[in-house]
C-alpha cells in the first residue's frame, strides 16, 4: 500500500514532502517572498504555503510539471503582460519546472500585493 502523506502544517513540512530536485526551487520562492514581504506571516492555507499580511498575499504550490503561484486576481491583472508567456487563470499562473523560474517577477508581484493589502 502506498504511503499516505499527512497534510503539512508548516511550510518546512510542505517543502520536505516535495520531490528533492524541486525543494531548492521552493526554498528560493519562499526566500523571495520573505524578502519582498518581510512582515508577512507564513501559514498553510488550502494545503499550500501562503503568506499573510493585512489579508492573504500569495500562495504557491508544486505540481508535477510546474509551480503554481497564486497572487489573487489583482496580482495577475497588474502583471498580465509579463505573465503572458505562462499558462494561468484569473488568480493563478503556472511557472514550468523545466524553465528558469522568474524570481524577480515573483518578488515584484509580492511587493504589489503587500502595497495593495496595506491600502485596506
């Protein structure tokens, strides 16, 4: 019988459950988010790593062939030109694991979301 993983309760647990070759990518995304939103609080939300500051900022999640990044609809809309090469939806974007990860863009989106939440 395959091992059933328990849902992670921390981002460390989430990353530890990811494939080993993807863990450094997830750690770097986490570091970029923390650098861009130093006052944000980490939490697991919807069984994904999430960051909270005056409301939810962003989430990310590893999938088989991509990392999903979820900056709400406003974060996608504000950067739609730069995100146009990637698959996505109203509140999400898929960054393929076989391409360079756009860490700088992720950081700018997080900063946008922080500013947006602070206006609330």
